[in-house]
DNA sequence: ATGAAAGCGCTAACAT
DNA sequence: ATGTTAGCGCTTTCAT
């Protein structure tokens, strides 16, 4: 049924050790026996048992990934990039999804540790001392992405704050004077890890400040933002921009504005963040910030494997973003 | 550093076997020692080594998934559904991506087998005798989805042909008389496995036949379909529908038509297939066929685990699709 | 109820 | 160059 090195050893009349030497290109074996072993292995359709190898080597050649879900387009893209890079470098990928549930998230990490993955890439909703204590129990290399946990863990992402600040620079350069900011996750402020969202918000405020915007912005911080929008009287004589912390919200906002008969950008400007790829099918083209999500995935894997092989992370600098000037502003 | 059952055994003054009995709720152990062992395990933050357990049990509690990529929205949704269901049932998911490369695909399957996954869910570009021979070498349960391989392997999907036939029924009921069919993957006909695409095309032809459409349809079978469209003179007096085998193509077609100044559906009708969720942000609402992709993922996992536990697949009947009557036709 | 011992398939250190 | 041995951490007989 299933072929092991012992079977091959018996047939070739050699020991298991020799079969191992042949199969794994180790030194200390004659070309003749190597050929013979390889031939027999081939004939018998031998498949190595990584489970056994992992046990003895203490390495699984596997990287665990913890994400919220795959519904968000960006996450799917991210995982795709991670898997590709990992496979390139000979690693496999365990994917675990948390549905943004903090307890679930910890459980996923525990599982991955039990599975002896060689490293974990973490996009987490957890944060704080308790969580850090939880992570500290493990000796597995961990890289956090997007949601920063603390300086104790490697982090890869972009300069979120700076990016959103530049977005405001751009909007003010186009004479927008009134601002509405949409970021539903802010409802979880202080409860779960919404680092990126907080950074973006801070960048937004910073942008208003340096550009001397006097008018106080309206900040919508919950999932009912469309309803909230409905209660707002948009200024007739001052240009208003709705700045959304994510393209998805921007799309919902545009749908709402269209239904209400507003013209974009003549009546109201809309700005997103992320530059998700479906934008190419949407009119008007959304103004947004391009988040190099594939690059984050690839860098995370590279850095992780460098850590596994050489003991140190690559610690790349924060990645570059790019303003995409669309027609919605 | 890392805690094993031996460590716990030593501390508790019992044997490894007893620790195992306590940890895994086996019989033949007193309540008192069980309590004690559990307490010590907890204190020492014991994490079982699944690698070792897998080796002895010959089971990994892992399901391998082979997909093209995650860029296609539907695949991401599918994987999400698979992971959720698997985790619900205590299984983990190995994801491998093939980029539609046949050789790569076989390699992914080999790897998964080496990792001793308990089952493999396969969305494949390979087909034919040679591939079947390759698959036959393994004793792992395999479920194919979307792209049918042969009756020798379990299959889960929808009645693609019937669905596309009904789409044509619907279009003729709306008085469309001229048809253009878009399905770039057909360029690979005879080369790789494009079962779903072929079925849809057949359903399309069948629909034309039963509805007595005399006019010969134009079938665009390559990735240059937008260019091809550009060379077509659309009928002025007879209603024309562009039927796309996938929503993605339909979106590209709509973009093209908009640029060219055609009104949808007044000048030309457009029909998609899949009902991907981003459609909610697109105007006009695309007429399409809803493919229950999450359900396919869940059923695949359920059936697989039933096979693992009880020796037989659940073999659910082909799943239901649903016509979504949008504004694009 | 508990302990001792064997073994899953492989690798690695030590002999020869 | 090759064989022998021990052992990775766990489960599972078989004794006691």
C-alpha cells in the first residue's frame, strides 16, 4: 500500500540510512547505489512522509496565516501573494480564518503552534498586554501585518498616517473645504485592534491641521454610516468631500449618493483607500490610495523565511503607497 | 522550553500513557490523577504536538485544497466557505495554488499527499487518462469540484448546462434574437480541463435550439474578445444579447459598451454567470445566474469528512442555481 | 488504574 | 561507503 524507506531498503538490500542518503542527496554514498535506490523508489512510487520528517527535524516547511476572512478582496489578494511566494521558496501555507473573533483568533494561533508551523503571519484583532503575554508563550517567529501589536513583534505595512494625510493634501489642493470621514471600525476603538484605522484617522486629522481647514469634520464611526449620511445637510457653496477609510465604504457611499441623485464629484467628492482591483469596473473612477498589498504579503514571507533560515528578520522599511487620482474628487 | 507528555509524566510521578489517558479523555484512569495531570498540563502551558500524533495515528486532521488562484472573487469565497466548514468540524486547511499550470497542479497534489492530508478538494485544469492514472496512485479521498474529471472521482457542482439553457430561455422571452457568446477559456478546448465552460456553451446552444433561434450566434473564444467585439456590426432592428460565461467577462463587455456609447440594455443586452458579489456596486445591475459557490465548498467539506469518518462520500445531488433578473437585459 | 514497551517513518550520530 | 542505533512525541497494546 504505502511505500516507506524500509521497503526500499529491503528490496535494494541496503539499510534505511543509505536509502535516506540516496533520496536526499547526502554525501557518503556511491553513485551506483544511489542510482539503484532512486530507480526502485521511482518504480514503487515512493512518496516521502513529511509527517515523520517533520517530527524528527522539528520543522514542517509550513507557514501559518491568520486572517479575518477572505470576503474582503484585499485579503484574498494578500493570501494569494503569500502562497505564491511561499511555494516559490519551498514552503506550504496553512490558512486559518478568525471572523474577527478575538477568542477564535487565539485558538487559531494555538492550533498553528500545535501543528509546529515554522512561522506565523498574523493579521489580528487582538492587542494589549494579555494578548502579548499569550503570544510570548510561543517561540515561533511571528510577523504582524497591517494591525500593529507592539514593538516586540516584527511588523510590515505602510505609513498609513502619512498616506491619509497626503490624501487630505490632495483634496484641499482641489479646494475641498468640508470633510466627512467614514470609518465604521472605529466603533471598536479601545476594544479590538484597529491600528490601521486609527492611523488613517490620525492622518486625516493631521491633514486638516496642516492645511488649515477650520471647519470641523464629521466623523462617522459605525456601521450605520449610510443612515447617518442621510441626516447630513451637505453644504451648497463649500465643496464637500466624503473621505472613506476603505474603498468598500466608498463604494457604498457612491451607491447611496447616486440613488439620492447627487453627482460625483460635482456635488460631492468621494475618496477611498486601498485601490482594490474591482474599481476598474466602477464609474466614476474612485480617487484612492494604492496599498501595495501583494508586496506586503511577499515581504512578510521573505522576511519570515530569512528568520527561519538565518535567525533574523529582514525588517524591510514600511512600504510605499501611491495616490490614485480618479474622477470621484 | 517546549513541554511534552514526558515532562508532565515526570512531574506528576506517572507514566506517559497515563498522561495520554488524562489529556484525551480516555477510560481507565482515576478522576484524581486525571485532575492532577490536567492541572499540571495547564500550568506548564502544554501544547500537544500534532506532528507526532499524526505520525502514529496516520491522520492529520487536515484537508488539502487545490485551486487556480485567489484573484477570482468566487475562488476566494469558495475557500472561505471551505475553511469555515472545515474548522467547524475540527479540520485544518492546506491551500495550494496552481496558476492553472498543469504540471504545477500535479506537484501540488503530490505535496499534499506527502503531507498526509486526510482528503483533497480539487479544482483542476488537468484531465484525461494520464492525469487519472496519476490520481489513481493515491489512496487519499479526492473530491473534484466545478471541473469534472471522470466518474471515478466524486464531483460536486451545479447543472451548468441546464442553467445556461434557462438563461437563453429567459433572454428569448425578452425577445432577444441575435446572440453573441463570450468565453475565452474555450481557447483551451481539448488542451486543459474546461468542463464548466464547455457545459455552459452546450447549454447555450441547447437554449438556442429549443427556442428556435435561427440566427447563427457569434462565439468569441479567446482573450481578445473585446477586440473581436469591435469588429462586429450589431443589428439595429433585431435585439442583440451578449451572453458571457462569467460575470468578469460581462463586466469587461459592459465597460467596453459604455465607452462606445451603447446603452444597456436598450441597444444591447448583457448577461453574466456566477453572480459575484461585487455586482451590487455596478450599474446597471447585471442579469446573471447565481452559482451557490459557498454551498459547493461546504458540501465538499461535509462529504469529505463523512468519507474520512465513515468510508463513504455523502454524494449530494447537483446544487441549485438561480436566475438573477437584472437590468442589463 | 497504571506502567512498560513497542512503534509510526524518518533523520543523524556514531560505528565499521 | 554503508550499517547500526537512538530518538523525535505521541498512541496503543499488553502486562501487572
